[in-house]
C-alpha cells in the first residue's frame, strides 16, 4: 500500500492542483495532509484526488477551522485536530502538525510519525519509529516543492520534487 504525504500547502492553489495530479498519477491509496491548509478554497481543490484525504489541522488553520471542517465534511475528508492515529497495512501511523507535538509515548506505539510545520525535509528513525516530513510544498522556495510517498510494506519513504 502506498500513501501520499503533503502539508503546509498555505493556499498555493496551483501547487495543490499539481499535488493532486501527481498523487493521482502515482496511484496512491490515501493522501495525508499534515496541516496548514489555511483557507477552505484550498481544501476544496483536494476533491480532485482519486483517493481519500485524511489529516490534521495546523496552526494556520485555526482562524478558518469551522469552514475547513465544513468543507472536509462536504467532500468526505477526515481532517481533525492532532494527533491523529491511522492503522493501515499492519502499520500504526501518528500524524501531528508541529514536531513539538510528538510525545515520548509515540515512539513506543507508532511505526511512522508524520509531521509538517517546519517546511524542511525530515527522514529519520528514532527508537525504531520512522519520522517523516517531505518538506516544502507551499511554493515559498521556488523549485524546492516536495511531497512524499510511503510504501507501507517496507516503510520506504520517497520524496517527489515538483
């Protein structure tokens, strides 16, 4: 099973369209958003995905959280306050926005921890738990936009630059 990972899209509508197209072309089974969608019009574009969208709200989502929740419900997305826990393909995945939300007990329970917030790539293993953030995708750093793809069979992370 392959899942896509994105976050910190910060209203870059063009990038969100590209993200949806890339994930659709890679035939991922699910996309995880690690927060900071920011405005409802940005979240609406994710309806173009050919798979479910799940995720957490980020610090920049708080002002429009009610509208984001309404859009999430309208399109069948599953976005809520973190931490969010998924169990997929015999893997336990914890999702937070800010890496400061990672709690010590996560390392005893999770196979994978996904986060956003920093706009920096992170791919490391701590106490047998894989921590992953594909990095920037808000268009702030031109030519440095990244999304991630995780193969859950062997917990292999891939970064896709666009």
